[in-house]
C-alpha cells in the first residue's frame, strides 16, 4: 500500500508543478505581454493620438488630434449652428487626417511667422475636431494666404495652441482643423 501511496503522491506533485507552470505562463502572458508590445492598431483615420498622456487635452481621458480637419468646416464655412447642435455634430463626424504636403506646411509656417497671432500656451479646450472653444480664447481672422494654401476655411478664425494652429469655425466656435506648425 505504501508504493501505491508514493505513486499517488508523485502524481499529485507532478500535477501541482504542471499547474504552477501553466499559471506562471498565463501570468506572464496577461501582465507582461501588453507592456512589451506596441499598439498594432495604429492611429485612427481621424488623426487622434491614442496616447494616455496628452498635453493637448483638458484632461488625460480623451486622445488629442495632432493633424486633422473637418470636411464640413473646410468646405462650408458659412454654415450656422442651430439649437440642436447639428453643425457641431456634422463638423465632428466629418473629421479626417489633415492632407497637406511638405510645401504647404512650410508655406503655412512662413505665413504664421509674419503674423502676430494670439497664443494659448495652455489651451483650456480639447484639441479635437468638433470641440467647443471658450469665448475667453482670443481668436484672429485667418490670413487669406492660408485659406488659399489649404483651399478652404474662408472667414474662419484661428489661435496658436502650443505648436499647432487651431482653426475655429466662425459661427459655432468649434475646432475645424488642427495644423502642426513644427
């Protein structure tokens, strides 16, 4: 009977060691794997930065957009906001990655260099297409040269926020474009 008991004990020991090995492997897979791998999904089409630590949002809960624009804001600058917020929704829903080549970026940077634009070093609004810009934020009319380079945003206004030009819809005070200036 003692051989049978020792075989039982040895089998139990092997089972426990195997279970501990599987548990250790699962622990490494669940805890360490996300820390060791990069986000394979990439940046979404809206240009949002999925980083958790963003200096361009009011809090750290929402991602910031680094180079984005609204097709509604670009192509329909005369649209007015209604009581239901339809224009704000249309601006937000038409967000896409900003489409500028290096030459256009350099032209915008040169034009802004000649302007005395208002600056918001610590913007108190989210850098997202469709976000509301508070009335306390000083805005300036977009120079006609920039509207020509970007082929849109006629009549809109802008502010420099950190290293970006933020174009704001003239009627709804919603962000319609975020243009990096560096």
